[in-house]
C-alpha cells in the first residue's frame, strides 16, 4: 500500500455488519480509514461494546475515531444499559442552555465509558415543517436562535467529556418534505430565508469551533441548482469555509442513502465532494463502496483532478481530529457512568422544565 492509498483511506469513516471485528472492517482499518461508525447492529451489552471498540482501536494501532449517532429519542444507537435520552424537541422546550450542556456531558461520559470518541450530534436543523418525515422531534425547535444556542451548548457538553461533536445537517434539513434516505430533497427557499433560518445554527457552530459538521444530501436551489450540498463548492467552500470561517472537519452524511446513491456514482461524489471542501466521507454499510471511494480519491489525485494540496488538507484535518479525540483502547466498560442516578436526574430536570414551559402540550 502506498502513502497515497493510506492518505485517501484516512478520509473514510466506515460501518460494518456485526458485533466483532470482521474481515471487511479489518481490511479497511489496515488500509488506513480514519474512523468506524457503529449502529444498533454492532451493539451488544456495554461490556461487549467496550470490547469491540478496544478491538477496533488495537487493530488500527493508531488514533482511530469510533463514531455513533447518539442524539436521543428515536435516534439513539445505545439503549439497553444506557441512560434513556429524551428527544431534542424536549430539550428545546426546556429552553435551558445549561441543561443542554449538562445533557451533552451525560451523553459524552457514557460514550467515553465504552470507548466511543465521536458523536454525530447535535442536530441543528430548524423544525419549520411539521410534515418533515426525517427530522421532526430530532430538532431543538422552530426558532433558529434557540436551536443555535442549545445546540452549541450540547456540543460544549460533549467536549467537556472529551467527545467530538458533529453539527448536522448543513446547511439545514428541517424544512424538507422528503427523507434523504429515500429520495433527493430540494428546497427552493431564497438566500435571505436561508440566512435568517437554516444557516443561523451552523454559523453559531462555526463560531464556537464545533469540531465537525455533517453535510445534508439536499439541493438548495438558491445556492446550487444541480448538486446536493454534499457536492457543492458554493455551499461547503463558499458558505461554511469562506463566509463562516469554519476550519474543522466537514463529513458527509451516509453515501449509501438514496439521495446520493440513486443519482451519482460514488466516484463522482467523492471527487466533487473533495473539490467542494469536504474532508471525510461516510460509508455506513458496504465495504466495497468504501474501497471504491478510496480508489477514486487515489485516481483523482494521480490524474490531477484532485489537487494534492486538497487531499493533504483533508488528511490533516481528519488526522488532527483523531489526535484530539480518539482515546486509547479501554479493556472494560466504565459501568459506573452508565444509566447512573446523576444522569437520570439531568434527564428528569429537562423533562420537568419542558413540561412547565408555556407551550407544553
């Protein structure tokens, strides 16, 4: 394997099928991937999960980011043995940034207790469409400033526990009528509306230095009529990098979602994505897709389509995130941190504050 192969692979975060390190994920780790993402299919008991994350990290022998979606409510991959987390809508109803930071700390400590380093949260989508099939109660609310305030506080709580946050789904999935897992949504809002609503929380996240941002597989027609945000230089480089001054890791949503897979080849996505300013690509299930993505990056650099400087920039950003947040393998779960009285008390305070809010019910 060449240095170029390893550098290309570092830009991938990959999923796999089971509860042990299988040949597929071992091969990808050996190639040099930057991260591994876990789903419910990978999760057994807390002890088994800690053993799995340790085995992944030992296989890598270098900083390897183990990631998960642990938002709360219906999007929580870790359930049995972990604190029951309310949906973000409940946190939003509380309106309390202090509680948001405390909840981030709860989530972060429980992830750290089983060897996980990176949480794909907070969701910073603004809940402006009651018919949205994919966001809904995952949002902190309808008010963009509140979403920004509470989302940044939640991310700070994760950081307090040594966990990397990921603000999603840039530049905003809250007003779509379609689920990007199943179709390619389009939004026709004018730029003025985007600046006033969808972009507000992401501007705040960039200013706060949230360490990673996830792109949406959504076409924002006022910004880019043909390409989803994941592949758009006008969106990623023009707004997030240049207008907002963001210098952290930009990672895509899963490239196996139909919004991408039904419209673009994996080769086109990673090439255009890198050109647009994306640093990391998420391949949640199929190992052969991850291999093709890495191969496409290599070919793109060798052909001159992808500037070597762009690859090096993305490689360094992903590597820096790993150096900062990827913790060493831990051989056993810190079960004292899991579903403990103090953590349950934080959740109860959030639910009480939400129930007492003027618009509760």
